[in-house]
């Protein structure tokens, strides 16, 4: 739980609640694993807000939006950012919080018409302090990621005070780590695994993580602990590994 100085967070690309190759619904197991982390704020990507056909195909598919199903009564405050819309439904990013979300806004940061991407911004009242939380899922193509990096930096400059506590988490698809230097120089945010362990976390593919695609960037916090959740009960869930960190307010 959160005190006036500490905060536990997690980020996870949940692959729309399906196992690798979309063979089975894993939302129930995924929800259990996330609850075991005991995080105060959870950043989720590839969250299915609605899909009219899954309930007909899978007997165990929940009847509510995936972020609501995962949140339950553990994270009573949550926000969803609809990004990709299609005939059967839509998906996007979500933030779940144990603490009040004072306001939320979803911003379109799509770099081209082939990938719908968003930046979900929530201001959370945590332990009597306001913490700005950004959940993102960047595109696959280098040119688009450069544009999305620029849009994120511009958004933070225009909408978040420079001294405000800030957490930016999600799936950056940043194979070559081109973003960390720009984020550090422009926003004074730093990756928690680099701060804690000296290198970025390997998070993809989950069965044998090789690539450092998922990140948690922070400003105004030090890092008490960080962890990549793979193996054991995390096997055969998403194609990404979940990341978590315990932070201390500076």
C-alpha cells in the first residue's frame, strides 16, 4: 500500500487477454497474477474495451471491459483510452489505481493510418500528492516512433508542471533504445531498471526475454526495487513480461 513516500507500480501489455497465438483466454489467470503484485497503480496496454464476438466464441470471456474485469474491487479507480476501433469493438490503454484519479485524457499519437496509438494521461491523488501518470503503446516503425517520442515530449511540456512527479510506463517497442536519452534530456525522466540495476529490463518475448521493449520512466522518485515477472505462474499468459517497481518519493 501507498504511504506518503512510497508507491508500487506495474506495467503490462496484456495481448488483449489472450495467450500467445490467441489460442485461449487468459484474463482470469492474468488478473490473479496482477493482483499478487499488490501494485498501487497499474499501466496496461492492448486492453480490449469491447469485442462483440469473443463472448460467443469463448465461454469464459468476461461480460465487461477487460480493464474493469481486472480492476474489480482492488483498483476502484480506472481510466481507459480507446485507440484502435473496428467493426467488432475497440482496444487501447488503461490505468488502474487504488487512489482517486483526479482527471484523465486520452490523446491520439498515431503516426500513420496503419497503427492507431494513444497516450493516456491520468492525474492521481496519491498520499496527498498529485502524481501524473502516462500510459503509452508506441508503434512498430522507426519513423513513427520518432514522431511519437516528439509528441509525448511536447505533450508533457505543455500539460505537466516541470517539477511535478511523473511516471511514464508502457510498451515503447524501442528495440534500439533511442528514446531514453531524449526523455532524460527533455523531461528529466529515467528508466527505473537502469536506475536500480544499471540496464533496461528484458521483457519480450515473455518465454525467453531478449528485447527491452517495456519501460517505466520516472521523475521525482528513487527506486527501491524493480522486477521482471516471467516463468512460474506467469508462463503462457501475454507475449510480454510484466514489470513492477517500488518507488520512493524524493
